[in-house]
């Protein structure tokens, strides 16, 4: 499968990688190329700025900002680009990720950031694919197949449930 387009995944810390791995797999499954970096909004703000302002010229079409706790990374990246930015909040020991989530969804007018569930890496990858699917028919077709496969699995699970219930009634 030829990889098309590009997503940039920017993590605030290398410790975020375990949560991000399903996103990377999802992007691979949809045939989407990606780059991944560790850049901190607070500890390396100049790098965050430079990364965001040069992303488009590097071929990046969607950015996924991954962070926990104060979790300003996605918002900082969004402030410096017109590319769509998806925020992936990371769970924390202190508040279970609520702190991360609230930091990401409370963006001011004019600086939108789409936010997925805490530790929702699969959905971050799928949302990136949906955005890119508007431009790339190949990705849109893969999304259609993905949705059909999900529906078939649920239908199969329901048939299995009905069979088990029928067996229990005997």
C-alpha cells in the first residue's frame, strides 16, 4: 500500500509513546505516513513554534498534539498553524486525565482544537484519516471498509449472543 499524505504526532513527553502506539498503527492501517516528535509546549516552546510554522511546507496536513497534565501542546501548535489540530489527552495519576482533557477543550475563540477521549489514540488516528479522506479518495475508501468491518463484527457478536441466549433457554 502506497503511503499518502502526512500526519504529525507531537508528544509532550516520551512517556506518552505507549498511549500513542495505537494511533501509529491506525495511521499505518489506513496507509497514512506520519512523523512523530517529542516537543514540549513549556520546556521547548521555540521548537514547538518552529515545528508548527513549518509543518505545512514539510507536507504535514494534520497535527495530533499529545499531552497530559497542563496539556497545552495541541493549543500552542494550533496557535501557529492553520492546519487541523487534534488533541489527544493523556491520563494522569492525579486526576485520571480530566486535567489534560480540560486543558485541551477550553480553547479560546479562533484557535480550535478537536479533542478525542482521554487515551483515545485510535480515535485520534481515525479522526485524522477522516479529515484526510475529504481530499484523498483512497483514504475515504479505506474508512468505508473500516466502518463496514466494524458493523459486521457487531452483527456477528449479536448473532453469537442470540445463540448463547437460546442455548441457555433449553
